[in-house]
C-alpha cells in the first residue's frame, strides 16, 4: 500500500470511528487497531488526534470540491450552472453531516477548527463562482459590474444557508424542482438581472 493510500485508509477508519463513537471516545490506539496498522504507522502520519480530525475534515471537503469541479465542467448556461453549484454545495454539505453520525455534533461544536481547515476550500469555491460569473458576463447573460464581489457574496450566502438546509428549515416541504426556480429568482434578482419564466 502506497504512502498516500495508507494515510487515506487511516483517515477513512478515523472518520468511521469518530462518526460512531465521537472524537472524545476515540483514541489513537483505536484508530491504529481498527485500521490494521500499528501505532508507529499512525504516528508517522499524525502527531495527535486533532491532526487526524483535521485530515478527516479535509477529506470530506475534497469530496465536496471534486463534485463542484464536476458541476463547473458541465456544458450548460452560466445561470443554470450557478444554480447547480448552489444545490450541489448544499446537498453535499448535508450529506456529509448526515453520514458522519456523532461527528456532526463536533463539526458544529468545533466550528473554528472546521473553518480553519475549510479556508482553502472556500477560496477554491469562490474562484469557481468567479469563472462562471465571468463567463456569463462575457456572454451577456449576466449584468454584473464586479464579478469578484458577486462571487464572494454568493459563496458567503450559501455558507449562511448550510445549517438551515441541513436541519430542513429551508424550503420545508418543497421539492428540488419547485425550489430551483425560486432560488434562481433570488440569486439573479440580487444581481439585478431579470429571470425569464423558463428558468
């Protein structure tokens, strides 16, 4: 097993243990035993449990980032792509939190650590929005003066929607089909661009 595969296996096993037992109830020894690796191997990659936890967060964010890159590479109109990026972000965040059991409480309890690890991901996501908005502006689809500012605002608005979306407080009772046009009108209304009825 290569170095990166060994490290990833340790991270995957740690995520499962954290999700099942919580971080406080999982030891470095538990991770070493469950992964089938020795403590020496574990300590080759991680000095302490907090480092493993950071790696788990990074791994989860990589999953989200890969999915957003996939959406950004799709052939579709820029305004449709923005809506798809928003839905993908919120859906993947909810899936990540739900699939991580006891770990999800730690995500919210230890938000500063999560935000520290998340900084690079946030920068990459803002850059994706910039590219799509710039493409739409060049095509005449968006009437935007400051693409960078609109990308920043979009990203931070989505972050603000994460917790209500995770807990089902956002769009309660609405399906994806009925809520997408509403999101489109809100996003593009904020940009000062009239949305056609077929969006």
